[in-house]
C-alpha cells in the first residue's frame, strides 16, 4: 500500500518545496557575497584613482587653457 506521492511519512511536494527553497536561498546568498566582493574591488580602484592628483590637474589645465 505504498503511495507514489509520499517518501516515507513526507509528501513528495514538501520535498520539492524544501529543495527549491534551499536552492534559491543559497543562490541569493552567493549573489550577495559576490556583490560585496565586487563592491570592495571597485571601492579599492576608486581610492587608487583618488590618489593620482596629477591626472586631475592636467585635465583641469586643459580645460582652463581652452
């Protein structure tokens, strides 16, 4: 008397829901970590660009001379 919609005492739809929830939760978690890592990389690059005042002054001189 085994029903194909049950795995032991658990309905199959509950297992599908749990697997889907775990997949999407982990997917979103990975995306959040990637977002943090990418932001840190871009922040470091922006700070390095701020440390180069020579480029900024040259562009200002060019704008003033025109």
